[in-house]
């Protein structure tokens, strides 16, 4: 089944509240804060990954506990930190269920991952993860992940008869292009580009009578972005864009 890593995830929004004293979270060079929102396909697994940095002057043994704030029925969720936990476990006391980080050390790319299987279910599940020092639980950082799967609000006829290319070139520098064929039922089309924090950096209307659209991105800083093609106000697709 298709997996969507955070770096490939469809639309990601982050709100900052960083515990700079002990630990911080990041991904793809961007700091993460207390809330991460991931929108995905109800038929595809969403994987949330992050790197934890030990900002203290000590070598710490970091453990984790999960809290299911709201898990909608019939979906599945599990996470990994040192080891992978069973879906029904919020914490375990196995000898290797932790990660040791020296002062100023960052965890490995695959040390932490949270796996959400919507199994076709539409809705929002909210899960909280607390990383804490085994020797002092007051040294911790908390991140909340909201896994959102949206209903298909696009008419089946429009969906089946819409042909939209991926943006090219990708990676891009100054301009990006989009090719498309849209049926007559499409009243409005647009493209929206957001940064890894979820802020809109570019949004333009698409001429539904045309077949190609070009966007000047020379004013966008290099980095990882996500772009969405919207048809009649609903997202037809959302994918990653790299700007150099």
C-alpha cells in the first residue's frame, strides 16, 4: 500500500511551541512544534516522521508515550521509537524501547515514525506523542498529530474526465508548469502552494478554457513545498514541490 512520508505528505501545517531547553523536533531541516496536521488519502497509509534533538548538555535516555486524543472507529495506528509498538500499546517497558541521545545529538531518520491506516474511513484522528527523559519526566517535548482524510467532494464525472499533470520541472527554480484538460462542468480551478508550515506562499486561478498554466516562483525561497490543484473548491491532488 502506498505510504506517504511527512516529506511527501499532502499538506502539512505546523504550529510552533518549541521546548528549546531540553529537546526540539524537526523534519527536512524545518523545526516542528506542538501540532502537525497531515491530510491524506483515505485509502493510503499516512506516515508521520520527525527527528528529535537533545539540546541539553547531558546524555539522555529518551522514552515515548502515546495518547489517543481521538481515534475515529475502524482505523489503525501504531508508532515506532527504538522498537515498533503494537497498535493497542501506548507505551512499553521492553529493554530496547528507548533511544539514547548524547548532548546535541539528533535521532536517526527512522527512529521515530507514526503510522496511520485510514482503511477507507473519512475523518480526523488526533494523537499526542510525548518524548521524555527517563531520568526526569519533566524534561520532555509534546507533539500532537492530526491525521485528516477528506471526503471526495468532486463529482465523479469531473473526476474521471479531468487530466492534470504533475508540476514540472520539479525540482524547480524560477518557473513551474502545469498541463491539464478539464471538462465543461468545472466552474473554477486553482493551484495553491504552501510551505512546510502550512502557510500559503502562492495561489493562482487556472483558466479552465486553456490547457496549460505557468507560475513564476522566482520570489519563493528554496525548500520543500506542497502544491494542491483545486477543482470547484475541492482538492483534486496534492503533491510535493522542491524549489531550489
